[in-house]
């Protein structure tokens, strides 16, 4: 692989206004992957500030590697639509994208189109990431992606309103429902007719799989599929929590939530019109923006459970992967490696509020000072619940679609949970998974 080492003085980058002081020491060297002029296309997200931060990182890389041009394009906001788009690119062996942003649940679904990154990074570099995260991006012994950031669902709550109504952050779902109703009633009586108790991601898409899996696991109802492929969707605890959440819709949850992805719920929350929100870490710095009406009026905690301490959080997060159909694989791999290295991980964490994939970033003084909640979730990988991607393999997309469709039917009142989960069990059995013993 051709290499060109470029020394980048930190003061030069700062003068350009591209990167704040995020722990980089003096200067750094950047492996550009080639000494020839090349152009790369990186497909990234557009949730909240995601695109802007990805673009600023690309600008920083181009300053370090003047021979490399990185164009950042956006993926669909829906993760379900994004996966479909990626699979079309891969099936067509498209050269349009060089570096993909991939969901931690997708490696087995996109592996055939991605290069093995162990050809481009050494073990010393990989040792900076928890093995569990690396395992999530490994398919058939091939590392098809590099971890960029991780994530878990978390509960956002209005500290000012809890204090106003003499309440504590809820530890159970019953407590959340009760407190949400109390605050909603009080705020509406005070004149805010648009106020709701709780918002989440209820659209039938991958985000609802994440939310529903948290409800299910935190209630002791299993994990969709067991590690041996046994179907786990008809447990009485699962049925009970799905029916309970459905009873909230129109009462403490706006009916529109059934059409919301992450940004739909955040819009209501950040407008000051919700007491509680389930979302990912990215919403934290946006809520703390200078023009935010909820600045300094909220905090985050682990999600509630059936009983105190039964909290569950779906493991989320995204990595970067290099297309094997890229015209410039070495350059694309060099950019991907740089993107997930520690200085950029710190920068991304500070800008986006996502939980970092690299262990050292949880100890960074700037991260802990600006995003103190990060410390609450530093053991995320030990407690997070992965989606059943390993056991379902290339069937995961269908498993998830069947699951979130069934849950959405319950939330929308089309079916009761017992009927929906019984139907789902039959669908999963048709895919080859094992029904539970009678």
C-alpha cells in the first residue's frame, strides 16, 4: 500500500476553525493510504447534527491529506430504508460509495460487500476497542467494519418538572406512567395544551425494534430469539408490557408517536412539550444548545424496568466499513481508520453526545466535563442488550421487520399483544427458528 505521511500541526487546524482542542497532542501524523490524487465518497447519517459533524471531520482529513478529496453524502433518516439502499448498492457492486456508515446490527447483512479491515489495521490499534464491539463487526472471521460509536437507549427527564411536582426519576414502567400523567395533567392545567408525558420512537422501523426490545427485556420477557434460535416473543411478561405501552397511546403518549423516528420525538421534547423521552445520546448536546428552551432543565438515566433495577438498553451504535467495490480501497481504508482513532472519537463525542466506542474516551477530561452523563454509561457494553443479529444472520432484516410490525400493530390498537405475538411466533417459525417448548 502506498503511504504518504503528512505532519499536521494542531495550531494550523485550530486556525481553520475545524477542530477544537480535544486532546490531540501537538501534532499528529496521518496515513493517507496513497500518494496519488483520489476522490472518496462517504455516506453518513443526517440525524440532528450528524451530517455537519461528519462533514467537518472530512474537511479535517482533507487538510491533513491534500491529495484526498472526501465527499460526504447522506443516507436516509430511516435505518430500515438505509439498509435497503445499502443492499441495492452491494447487489449492484456499485462503486458510488467508498466508505459506509453501518449499524452495529448489520455486519452479517452487508459483509459480502465490505473488505476485511484486518488488512489495513493492526492488532495494537484494534486493542483500543472492547472485544465485544469488535466481535459485533466480525463475520466469518472477517472484520467488516470498524466501531465508530456505540449507543444505548436512555431515559431523558425534565429535572425542573420533577422538582416542581416533587417526584424522583422513575425506576419502573409503572412509576414512569404515573409520573408522566401527573406532570402532563399539571402542565396542561397551567396552559400548555401541547404537553405530553412520554415520547419515544413508534414508527414501524428498526428504531421500534430497539424500543420494544428494551420493554421486553426489562420486563423479563426474553430477547426475541435465544442464542440457540428459540423464539422468545410469547412470554406473559412480554405480552403484558406491550399491552401496557399500547394503553399509554393517546393518554400520556401522543398518537403521532406511532409515526416518529428519533427526530420526531426529539422535536417535541426539545420544544419543552414532554416530561420524559426515550432516545439515544445524540439528543443531549442538542438539548443543551444555547437556544434550547430546555437547556439545563433535563438529565438522563437508565431506562425503567418491571421492577427497580431491571433496566435494559438495546445496544446501538454505528461503525464504518469500506466497500470492496471502491476504486480506491487503500485510501478509503486509511480514511476509515483515521475516522475512528482517538482524537476524532473525542471530537465526535463532544459534538454529538454519542457514547464512544473507544474505551479511553470515557476517561477524557473534556468529555467528562462537557458531557457528565457519559460517565453514567461507561459500562454500557456490559449491560446493553444486543439485537439477535448473530443467531439470525442474514435473516435479521426479516426478523426485525416482522417484530416491529407486530409491535406497531399492538400500539396502534390493530391487535392485542397476545394475538400479535402468537402471529409473530408463527412467522419466525416459518423462517426456521424454533418455537418454545409447550
